[in-house]
């Protein structure tokens, strides 16, 4: 790849902006067959005060972009108020991701924009009503959304963009969709690859997932819009190996932090209690963009639990660079709480345990850490415990909507004009539809009093029958689908929620395995690694760190300023004799990593038994190519760059460089197909920057280190390479900057 496209820098700055995603609802007025959020939809809105607290907390923690999401955020009755609060809190940008149907009402659009809404992302999934309405399960949705989009474009104040869930039902029409909406004036598109969560997997796995290689011609035609002046195309959750030719569009790896933030409580279950993610299965994971992150996490957990590593890496600046753990999705919190109860109940029941728990246990949600001594007993089945938790965690009641008000169902993908239900932007049947039971609604979701019908059905914004409506047989259900006691004969309506008790967790198989809670110092004392790899600003800082690890005999140093180290080693070489073993902070210094070729030359000139690792860069190229022979202690290493632009600016043209390099210097982190020889493997390393303050793995810190150093990708061509099973490929940002072209299979 030559120069980066002009949009790449703009995209990078946007990707590194700190964002606060805030869910407003557990409801939606569409029923998308690919909805990854469907399992959270119980027909309710989030509590107003809880939303306000999350908006303000994110701003206090440095977020500059507020994103209001759902469910469908615009059907929350206080949507405009939350926009206004975001503006007053000081967010630079206030965005919503929406199906856009409420914006078909000019007054609502105007009120939101006046309150400070600055960006609207319209979710549009087809170039026409036939495809879009079938995918979202609602007849008339396309026309209403396009009306809202055109109103926003005409107003001129907000940034207007479109996101598309690319799936088997629309991938062949993707170029037509791009053409249709660029003609309307849209200049920004976010193409999201379908992923196996929610309804997309439970109902749509057979009809949504597609062969990316077979659909490549359609995808490339759509991606080519990114090369048009003034058009921005973002790709989200697309597997990188399928994007050759458009590598600069590969999703910025730092967006993985946002993916983790949305499921942080579920990852906490894994890291705190060894309760696996319930989505982990080979047939499912192969469709998921997070698969590399999760696979690598399993390896890191195993290495930590078994203390299987030879080198412990300590970064003096790790705390400064650690991601801020704010936000999160309340749906993930509820899901994690219910899963924790279910799994612990199953473990306890398997051990034949029973007992008692306090009635208020776990009713306030799940923070990610649950002390095991708060779990007692209840004699019942695991299914009942899980169902009971789903009911007890929230006193809200979900009333079944009148079945005549909607016919959106799992078969939405196959639904065409003759059997879809026409609805207004708030999700209800408009007055033009003739029906024995007429449901006509205003933007707020209420039936105007002038409407008369033989059997009126009045609905709220969520599309459900309010309590004031008289009905011969009201049916109330829990989130788990069970009929609540209020619906049974002789039972008073609206009783307090049932509270189930969980089995006592005692010794034996039911006890969650205790995860290691060792900070870096304790971990070094327990694991006794061979070497300590210290990343520090200078020698003084490294020596201060090294003093905390007396058990580790060897030392590797990577210093931002190695001048003092070179001076110290120069003095040592004059006193220790030829090929002496230098000692720093009472440890044998065995390896020094430097970025400056002058520093590498100075270290190699010293008669010390010391490996010198030079990080490859354009600054090092001339010195290396001038070498007549390989210095015996020199090693070359390709660094992982934090940003795409850094990689484009600093990296060598690796194929050309290795073709010109005469001496056979050992190389690390460069595939054999590029270096011309297999890379030298490092011994197993554990990075202590992944540990939280309590000593356990912390998901945000882990994700940051995975992004910085562990996220490697390969070309589709690599499947035929003789090194395929041992090669990791290149770091994601190298590929984003320079492309896959350098990777050619070795016979």
C-alpha cells in the first residue's frame, strides 16, 4: 500500500475519541431478524435517574461523545431531555443510533436538534421497502425512516449517516443501497458485519450468515465508495482477512474496548468465577469478530493459572495508559446476574447442597464481583432458580400486547408486502388501516380520544396495554416467560415479586474455582520466572522497579532513554574483562531493547555478554543495510504500533528491506515469507499490565494489551503456506497501513 487515503487520519481520530454509550430502552418498535439485542427487550424503558447518572458519570471520566442507544432510544418519553442533559454536561458530540421512524415527525426531529442532537445514525438495511421491511419485521418502516432521514438532511444541522447490518438478505443489494443513499445526499456509511448474538443467532443463523469469499464481488463494489471524494465508509466487525485491497478500512482495533465495555459484566463472570461466556462455541465463534480476543484470553488465563511463563513484563507506565472502566450495558449486567445464579445453582445442586440466602441478595443488579459468602441455599431446580432470578431482579411487569396489534415474528426475513403489518413510527397501526380492532397512535404512542372503534386498544410507547385498560383476562408474564401469580384465579393483582433461594455453595465441585489474585510482585514470587522485562523511561526508574522483584535472577530492559545505561555498561566493560556478564540491580542483564541505531551500535561495541534488540524502523534502515557482517549479539524485531498513522510513518518496507539486508541477523515478529527465514520465537511472556489493582486479570487492561501487542492477522492466502500453523502473521496496524500483499505463501 502506498500513501494512506485522506480519510484514514480522520477515521483514526474519531476511533480514539472517548465515547459513552448509554442505553435508554429495553424495547423497540421494529423486530429486526438480526437484532443482537433482542434478548434484552422486555417492553420497558430504563429508569430516568439511572440514565442521567450514567450520562454524567461518563462525562466526569473524560468521555467527549455521548451515544444514546437502545433498543430504540427515540421511543423513550424523555429522549429529548437526555439530549439536553448531554449538551449541558459538556459533551462535544451527542449522537443517537436509531431506526429513525420517530424522526418522521418534524416536530420531534426539530425538538431533538434544538436540544443539541448533533449526529443521527439511521439504521437502514435495504435499498427499498421490500428488503428493509422484511429484515426489520415491520411493514412501512422503510418509508417512515427515509422521511426522517430526508428531514434531517434538509435541516442541515446534524451529521447524518447510515449503518447497515450486512447479511445474506441484503449483501447482494449493498452496492444498490450505497448508490440510492449517496444520491439522496448521505456521505457516511457504517457497514456492520452480522454477528452471532441475540436473534441473529437464535432465529437467524440459517438465513443471515453468508460466505464472505463468495460475496466478495458485491462487498468490494460497496467498499469502493470509500474512494469517492467526500464519502466516508466505516467497516465494523468485518473479519480483517477478507478486506484485502481495503485494509485501511479495517476497524480500528481500539474499538474492541467498546465491544468489551458492552459485555464487561459477562467477562467479569469469566475472570472472577471461571463461568464461561455462554456464547463460546466453535460453530458460533467462527462468525464473530471477537473470536481472536477471546481465544487469546483463554491462553492468557491458562498461562496465569498455571504460572507457565519464563519472562514477566512490567511496564512502569501501565497505570497511566490503562483504559478507564466506565459505562457498560445494564442488559449485560442483568444477563450476567441471571447467569451467575443459574450456574452456581447448577453447581450446588450437582453437589446435593441446600440452604438459605438473604431475600435481597442480587436484586440490585450485578457489579461484576460477587462475594461467594453472600450465596446461600434454596432447594429447587436450577431452571427455577434462573427463572426466579429473572423475576426478582426487577419488579417491572411485562404485559402481553394484544396479538391483533402486531404480527411481527421470527419469519420476518421471508415476510413480504401481503403479510407484514403496517405501523406508524412509534410501532403501531396507523388510522388508514381498516381493522376490527383499530390502534391509531400519535408520536408518543397514545390513541387520540376522537378515534372511535368497536373494541379500542390503547397502547403506550412500548406497544403494550396499560394497566388502566379493562380486559376480561389480563395476562402478565415475567421476563422468563412464566405466567405471574396475578393471572391465576384468586390471586391479588400486582403481588410483590417472588424471591427464590439459591443452593448453598460449599466445598467440592460446586465451589467456583478460586482465580489467582496475585499482584505482579506476588506473582513473581510464586511463579519464579527466569527474567524480568522492565519497560521504563530510564535506568533510574528501572532500577527502582527491579528492587521489588528480588526472586527474579535475570533482567531485560527497554528504556525510552538508554543513555545512563550505556554509560553504566561502558564503565562495567572496563572492569569486568572481555565478554563479561553485566549486572544491574543485582540481576544479570541479558537483553536490552532499543529503537535508536546509534544506541544499538554503542551497546554492540561493548565486550559484554548481552543481547541487543533493535526495533525496526525507517530510522534504522541505513545503518542496518550498511552492515557487512552480522554483529553476533544483534537481534531485529518488528514493533507493534499503537496507531495506523504511526505504522504508516515509521515502518520499513519490510519485503524490500529484507531483500537488501545482507547479513542473516536473527529476526523476531516478522513472518518467514517476508524475512526470508523463520522468525526466532520469544520464550513465554506474561504481561503484568493485564492485572487489575486486586491482582486478577482485568478485562479492559487485558484488551488494551491484546490490541497493543497480541492482535495479529494473516491473509486468506496463508492457508496454503507451510508455516501456517506456527505463524501469527503481522500486527493489525501494520496490515491496516501496508496491506496484506507482503504475505505470500511459502511452499
